């Protein structure tokens, strides 16, 4: 009898230990505020059952975590967070944990659990956003569309996409530099350089440290009616000696190299690191639509990529002088020419230091802006100020004109005119079109 009782006690003890082990620890909380939403991420020791609901007077969002406990002090949102006022927590029903989000305005919320990946363990993600943000994201993300000049001509719009952000730090250098931070600085500098060019305007897909799904980046570029999408990154490799920059376009047939394939796989996994709910079936449909027709866009992407490679050579070592290709999801906008720039290898200690150096950032973005300027000087879309200027820089030769008289008309040297048009001598003919260097 004693043996039976002892065995029963052992079984009950084991059951109690099992129940205790089933409890999940909230090991940390992170808050990422974006222009159109705020994301709250709970790091968990194991998956949890949770319930989420809203309360009024005052506005609150309540998150009940079953069999959970908080292991460290809860963080607070920044004062400029447009949705969250404060976070509070407390035990509930002995075994559960209640998190209360005090709200500044009415919101819509959604939540989902994420499985562990190479960077994080189990996570519960809660997104809050304005009730109508899904209906008019163009208004919430960017209030300005293409700027129309008084004379009816618009700017060329370049969408500059700083890779990674928020939950997804990207590659991490030997000294601890986060890719998401340096590419944000580079993107801002590049935007300033683009905006300094008459007839060109830059828009940033993100302008802060928050997570954006890959297709959301494309959506923002499309909402801004961008003429070009430029995604900025910093590469990484297990061999820390590898260095240099490179430029990529989308490949639908296969990567141009094994390195390009591996890079695309790593970048395409950013959604898994940053956290994207797989319950949204619209993503599947959108993925199909994005792949339908891209031939003309790919040709334009390749043209601008070649110009950017030439520009990068002015700022330092270019690892691959030929434009590379791979299946990058972020480059799959069928209606927008798109390129991805790996500015350097953040895994290389010397290049990591350069990526943090404002002087190098300035030289790099100057070179990139020059490449973009040269491309759009030759391929400006119709209806833009640059296209109008481009037509003014082309001269159609009429009978009786000579190279010297044309040079004198535009106040440039005959040698400069010959170099600009690849002429070996001064022989010209009526109907021939000349490009006037430096504008006319």
C-alpha cells in the first residue's frame, strides 16, 4: 500500500512540475513605432495562449497571457508614439499575466505568434493602428504625391528603401554595428543629395527604426508613384576579408552567382525575422500579381544599375563590376524599375568602420546620386522637368550648320561637343542629333 501511495505522490509531483514547466516567461518587451502603426513584441520562453480585447473610458487594449509571468520591468513607449500612452502589467488568476496598453486614440489591433528563428525565440506580436489606416495607407504614409511644377512638369520620384529595421537588425558587424542603422543614415544622406538635384525628389520608405514587410516597401513606392525604387543594404559573409560594393536587379530565371542566390535568400527571410503574420491570404494573391509582367521594368532596372555601378567605382572598391541578379522579393514591383545596392561588407572590419564614417557615407551617396542623375538625364519619363531639359540639350542639325557654329550657339567648346557625341572629326550631316553637354 505504501508503494502505491508513494508512486501516486511521485506522479502528482511530476504532474505539478509539468504544469509549472508549462508556464511561459515574458523575457522582454520591445516597442517599435512606425508612421502608420505601433508594434509591441513580447519575447517568450514558450508559446502562450492569449486573449486580446479593447475597453473604453479610458481607452485601453488588454492582453491576457495564459500561464505566463513577467521576468523584467515592462518598457514604456516614447512620448511621441501616436497610439500608446503607457503600458501596465499585473498578475491575474494566480497563473496568468495581464498587460494593459493605455491608448491615445481609437485603434484597430491584431496579434499573432511567431516560431523561433535564427535570431529570436518564441514571440507574441501585437500591432495597433488607426481604424481607417488600411483604407487609406497612402494618406497616412505619405501625404505628398508627385510634385507638379507651376509650368505643369513634375519631379522624377526616387523611392529610397533603407533595408531591415525594428525587429530585423540585418547583418551585424564584428564591432556590433547593425546594418539597419548604417543603411538608414546612408539612405537619408542619399535622399538629401537627390533632393538637391533640380527636377528630382526622394521619398524614404522608412525614416526611423521600425519594421516594414518587404511588400509594404513596394506599396509605399507605388503610392508615391515612384519612377525608381532603390533598396540600400550592407552585405555580410563568413570570410571577413571579403569587401566591396555591388548592385543587383531582379532575376526571374536564376541568380547570377551562388553568392547572389544566398544573399537573396537571406534578404527574403527578413519578413520571418521581423515578423509577418502568415494568416493574410492577400499576400499570396499579391505575390502572384507581382510576378506577372516585368520585362520592360527589368530592362530599365538593368540600365540604371549599370550607371550606379559606374558611380560606386568613384567611392571605393566595387566587388563585382557587372550588375548581379537574384530573386529579391523587394525588387518585384512590376511597374517600377528597382535595384538593390550592397554598399559594402559590414562583416569586414575595415568596411564596417567606413560604413559608420560620415565622410565615407557622404562620398558614397555622392557617387550614388551622380549615377542616378546621369541615368535620368538620358531616360527621364515624359512629363517631367528633366525630360523637358533633356529635349533642350539635344540639337537637330539643319542644312548649313557646322560644328563650330553649334558650339558657339551653346557657348561650349567644339572639342567638348565632339567628346560628348563620340565624334572623331568635325564632319556632320543635316538631320543628325547632337547631345549638348552641360545643358543648353
